[in-house]
DNA sequence: AATCAATCCAACCGCCAGGGA
DNA sequence: GTCCCTGGCGGTTGGATTGAT
């Protein structure tokens, strides 16, 4: 017995949404809120599958969406978050208010990938491309990355309109990344919001993603925590102070010891 | 002006995880 | 413990738009 389809496809529209459909969806959600997506289309008088409605709402119709181009700060934040999280677009989107995972994913694939490549950085590993080519062991790779990073810091690169080369990835405060060798395991990232955040009302409670809960609570990115192997000190003590800050604890390399 | 190529992005698809029966 | 349903996620597709020739 095969998996039942999410909806009756024979009687649903596909493709681009019309203005009328948008209006129906908006009107329905305004009155009833986001609810059961499966039953929503019928209730709202739409010939769409629930999934399609959900996607349309989340990616396009939601009133809190930010429109327009990504800022340079958002660019850099996405790059850093991707370095930490990989292709976890919903988590990344959770750190960028008003942006959707789909939008970020598209932006990554069309703009940022190219931007990183032009910097000589592998968009998947966030490591200098050359390093991967001539290193054979992880230890060698690390060594080579260090060498490259050191070189780049003394060699001016201006390939992307002056916004930097490999060395740019090292944050000024010495936060750890793949791009520098300091083993500072405490990496905090947040939007460059300069004023102290008001005790702002958290975003409307949406069950839309786990990321939404990270607006309210810090997210521990410790690998062991993530895998459920153990909870890290920060988690145990609940000392993630700023709800808009990630705490990333990089796993130890093989043979590496805590001092 | 016409054609082709490249790029963008909204939407779809399949899979997975969580929760309830 | 198992099955099923639903929501959510990431990858991919294809139509629309823009740029180059």
C-alpha cells in the first residue's frame, strides 16, 4: 500500500497563484489563523492542496515578510550561519527576521555560492578551495588552511569589489571559524543590531519551524547536544543569555584535548 | 528587432519526524 | 509497539525575466 497523497491532486490547481487565490487565502487566515493546512483549502474555497497553501502563505503572503534585496550584513550572517549549520535553511531563516528559508536558499544558490567561489572558498565546506586540492589528511588540510589564511592576510585580494578575501571571514573579535586557527570555541553570532534589543514581543507564535522557537531561546549548536549524546555545560546551566545569539561549541578534533 | 543564454525565484516533490490513535 | 496523518524541510524544476549577441 503506497503512501496516500497529501491531497486529492486530481482536483487541485497547480502553478502560479492568482490574485483571487491569494485574497482568499489571506482572508481565511486573517479570520481563522494558521491552522490545519489539510482542511484549509476546502474551508477557504481554494482548489489547492494544503501544502501549496502553506508554502504560499509562508513564502509570499505572510505580512511580516521583508521584501527587497539582502543587505551586506545579511549576506555575511548567512555565510557564517551556513558555515555552522550547513543547508539548514529554516534554521538560518530563523536568525533573519522577515526572510524565508526558501528565499535564503534561493539567494544562497544564486548569489552567495558565486560570491564565495570568487573569494576562493568552497561554499559547502567553507574552506579555501586550494586547500582541499592538495591536502590528503585532515591534519594536513588544517595545516594548509592555516597557511593559506596566513598568506591571505598578508596578501591583498580585491576580487569582490574590495569586500575581502579569505581573511575577511575571521571575525574581528576573534570568534572561531574555519578560517582562523584560534581555537576559540565560543562563537556568538547575531544580527548586527546595535541598540540593545527591547524586550520585544517575540514573533507571533508560529509552529512554522523549530527556528521560531530559537527567537525565544538561545540555540546550542554543540554537536554532542545536537546529537543527544550529552548536554553541554551551557545547556545544563542554561546560560545562553541573549535570545538572539547562537552558542556554537565545536567538537574536538580527534586527538585534541581540552586544556 | 530577433534570438539565444543566463539568471532568478516561486512552486512542486519526496522524504522525514513528531504526535496521536 | 506500530501505524497513520500532518506539518515541515531541503532539493529540484520550470516559467519568467533580463542581458548579450
